[in-house]
C-alpha cells in the first residue's frame, strides 16, 4: 500500500513541479509586459469589484510570491507584493482572477459555497491521513487491513471531492476575470491572450492536484476490492 501511494505521490510531485515551474516562468514573462491602462494589480482589483457592484470586499497586500487568494470568511482579496504593486499583464490577470472569486461569493456561486463548506472536513481528513501513514502498520494489525483501508478510503474521498470541486471554482473565476478584462478594455488583444495563457497554467496546477487525489483514491479502492473475502 505504502509503496503504491508513494510512487503515485512521486509521479504527481514531478508533474506538479513542472507545472509550477512553467507557471512561474509565464508569470515572469508577462510581468515584463506593461498593462496599457497603467493600473496596478490592486487598482485593477478595485475596479473589477466596483464594476460588479461589490463594496464590502477588502484588498490587502500579503507576502511571498503567487500567494494570492480570496477569503470568503473575511471577504478579503489578498495579493502578493508583485501583483499588488505590479503594473503589468501578469498582475492584472491574477488580481482579476482573485476578484472572480469575490464575484462568485457575491453571486452565491454554488460550487464556491460547497468548497467553503468542505474546508473544515478536509482539514480533519488531512490530519487523519498524517496519522494513517505514521500508524498504519499498527492499525492494520489491530483493526484489520480491510478496516484500515476503509478509513483511508473515506479520508481520501473527502480530499478528492474537495480537489474536484475546486476545479470548476477556479475555471469559473478565470472565466469571469478574462471576460471582465476584455469587456472593460483593461486587457485586449495580445494583453488578453497573455492573461489567458497565464491563468491557463495556473489552472493546470489544480488539475494535477485533482488527478493525483483521484488516482490515490482509486488505488486504495482497488486494494480494498482485491482484499475482499
């Protein structure tokens, strides 16, 4: 069991590293492409929120690189320094994408609501998975391999569901961002194509994470079915 999960993890870690590296290169490339509006990422975010009639979302500067996110609990769009201050296509694309999540929240987008509801359960499942790997052999000896596998399957099923639900949330946020960038005239032509390319590679990192979770779950299910009496 452990060797199989480890092998799957290694394969998708390599894939994730490739996608992450490509995303960083794309961000660096489009960071050298000035946005014709001359607005910073923070200003782009403020304008997108304003155009969508959203007045109760804060825009703050965080830390690190590509750490941008939207927190529905606090209604806060947090942008990394390069995005918050940057006046280039990459900053505009990322800022608009995060505001796409704020628009989802304001419009009560069902998949975002489902993902938010899953967060506490996923956090609990992630902790369980840590103990499964640390104490797996003991549990198999005391509870039986079938029971152990059922616990593992239930835990991985939750995290897999979360990863799969995340996909439409991220795709939809990018769709909203790109539509607004074009409609508002913030990014058209080559600038819009660059923004679309950057967000595509960001989305692929989520696809890889979902694929890894699904393959791990299917592997555990196959082990359980193979161990049936």
